[in-house]
C-alpha cells in the first residue's frame, strides 16, 4: 500500500485536550461498538498509572466539517476508557481521578462542566496518568478502501473480538453493510452519519456496568423480547441473527444456519461464482439494499404490532414459559411472516388472532434447539411450512389499494434516536394549529420549510427532517394530551402525540385534508423549484401504533438551498435558522464544492 505512518508520543493530558476539542473521529462503517466493561477499563487505566507499556494507537488524518481530525483505526475502546476515567465516569480501586490535577480538568470543574466524585485518587497517581505518553501512529491517508484494509488486517487475529465482529471487520460488501445498518436500527444505536466524534459514541452505545449514559440493554428489542441476553448482545449475536435472516431472504432455496454458512456470506470472490458469498452478494445487488431493508423492517414492525400492549414477550408467548434465549424460535416466526407477507403478498387481517395462534406454537411446530448450533435447511423449511399453515387463516390477500411494504414504527424510532448525534438536522412539531385559539399557524408552517432549507445548507448531500406530531418536551406532550384528549407514546426522550387531535377537531377526521394543507402550503413557499418538488415527493404521513405522524425530509443534492432570496443555516436543536452573512458566503459555498 506504500503507507508511511508517522509515529509520535502524546501525553494523556494533551490527548484529552484534543478529545475536548473534537479531534477524534469514529467511522461506524468499520468500527465496532463501545463494549468494554468496567473491569477492562480499570485494568487499562491501571497500566497507565503504573507506567506499563500499552499497545499502539492508530489513526488516519481526515477532513471533517472543515477541520483536520484523527480518525481512530485502532484504540477506540482504550481512548474511551482513558477519557471516561478522567471525567469521573468510573473509579479504579474505588478512587476517582482528581480533576484539580490538570489545568483543563480544573477549568471544567470550576465551570461546573465536570463534577468531582469521591474518594479522590492521590495526586501522584493522577499526575502519572495525565503525563503518561501514549504511543500514537498516524497515516496521512483518507482513502476509505485503504483504511478498511488496514482495519481488517489489524483485527483479523480476533483479539477481544467476537466471531461476528471478525466477520464484519473491514468487510465492505453489500451484505455486510446491510447487516450492519439493520442491526443498528434494531438495537437503536443509530447515528445521523457514519462518521461522528468520539464523545458522541457514548450516547449511542449499549450501557455497561451501570453507566448513566447510552442505551439500556434491557430496552433493546432482542433482549426485551427474551430472544437473546445481554451477554449475547455484547458478542454481536444479534448481528448473526440479522445476517442469517437476510441470507434466507435473498437465497433461491432455504439455506442452513451454522457458523460456516455465516462465514461464507462475508467471503466474496468474483472468480468463485458458485460460492454462497458471491451468490448472496449478487442477489442483494439485483433486489437492492433499500428493498430488502424495507421488507425486513416491515416484518419486524408487524411482529411488534402483534405483541404491542400484550402481557407476554415474544419468547414467553411462543414457548408458554419464561425463557431468556430463543433466537431460532424468533427466526422461525420471522421467516414464516416473510413467506406470508412478502412472498405470498398477504396482510394481517386480525392481529389479536395471530397473537392467539402463536401461543405455545413452538410445541406444535418448532421442535428445534433454541440456543443455536447447526440448523439444517430441511428443518427450517419444515418449521416455516407448519407455522405458515397455522397462521394463514388470520391473513388476507393484499389488494392494489393497500400501501407498499414499508416500515413506519422502526423508521420513526430510528429518526428520533439519530437526532442525538446531529440534532441540528432534526426538528419536531406537535402540530400546525395554535393550542390556545385553534387557528392554523401560518408562521409556524413557513418556519418548518425555512428550517428544512437551513438543514440542507449544512453541507453537500446533507439530510434533514421535520416530524409533525412529535413533542420533545414532556410539558408540551401534556398540553397536547389535555387539549385534544389523546394519549401520547414515550419513545426515549420524545413523545409521539400524533396529529390526530388536530385532524379530529379541525378537519372532521379527514387526514387527507390535513395532509393537503401542508402540501398546498409547500407550493406557496419561496423555494427553489428543484427542492420544492423533492420535499413534496418525500413528504409522507405514517402511522405509529395508531398515532399519525408527518415526516418531511430534504436532501441537499443540488447545491445550497435558498429561501426567500436568502441562505439560512442552523446551529443546533430548537435554534431558529439564521441568514448567512456576506462575509460568511465564501466559506458557506465551499461546503458544496
């Protein structure tokens, strides 16, 4: 490859300053999750305290949002351990880092940005940690193919990696990318972009050892429904399930489930056209990743609807007992619904009836090993055939009037969670009518579209969303609930109130009329015609467990977006769009080159 790394040392104190300045990047296209537990973090920081040698940290120099930064190729878990300890997120041997021991942490303590926990580690140990010189090596290389290859070679020996993480390490095929994206949507650790700052990773990582930040593993679909446990989640067993299902969705005949088959999906050789990996890759390219993803999430949403508000988890119900692991049973259910909903083009007529038919169905159809191991194609096919025959009477044929297969619940949940890492690209409105007098708020509607243009102006191919029917404050959700006598659904830090109250009060329950009001308003906006058409085409009304939500989207695929003869930008959530001033214009337009 001809790469010449620049090797230098950097003290922990200096590295922490860079961290606070947003220098370190994580590329989720190949980087795994933050998975170290407290014991692993403690052990590493203890090595720094005692002056023991530590492995090399590897970076590539990258341009991100107008600034040269360091993209982490190897060392993400270790850097997170160091900075987490410095910021008092955990202790070692019962003692916390002394925030008064460095100039920057003392300043952050004085400004109440950081909080000192007790008991405090002795000053000498803290100074030893802060002054420890970390071995840093940087490649002046931003070619993603080369970085992928470097990452793959570093991680190919599998140190600290699960088998699935080894498969995914540096994998660049359509199958690997599809499994990665679907898995993040299922877990909820999604981000607006694949590249983000290291300090943003905490908010979208699975909680370990009682950390206050991140996603609670108990709330992740796989764990909540007793399909796998938290230990499995760390080992990326959820990704193995997704990979197994995607492989089955695109195969001509039902493939078996075993380790060697999963390995084969990731091995793609153009000279071996009969290999499973090559055939799977070609099948995905023919079908399209968007179609497969849509169908996958549609089935997941239908499963969620079947069990929404029910007493039992999926595994409890299927097995008529409380179990904490049943991936094969879930796969049987998924593949059966894939047969009915996608292949046979049917739809569920009665969700309650499906729920009833699924009770203890494993005893009648799924005589399989719930934990894993080899699962033959013949056994899988027999289980799916039996399950389909039991469920089919609760389904009817899909007509031309029925909507296309599309995932609504998971899509909305994904958008809400993505907003954590790039909140300037998301905006949430409870509705378009004034709560006090009931009048349609024309100024608010205009601001919605102005805000969209500001989101589009964050850079080339930037994406922005406005969701109508969602509140980002509890107080607002309560006001909507009282005003229209509707119940909201809490999703993370958001409240899905729906537009249903406004439709009922002001549009005689005519959702099309409500939607048309916004579509018609768009036609009157002082927008470039390209973006007017694009926004109108992408605008849609979706259903989230009985609550109607409108999603409005923009993608800056045709240069900067003008509104009312001005260019606007937005710096954060809840901030009004600001016009770009004349001195800022050169820098502003450079983003679209």
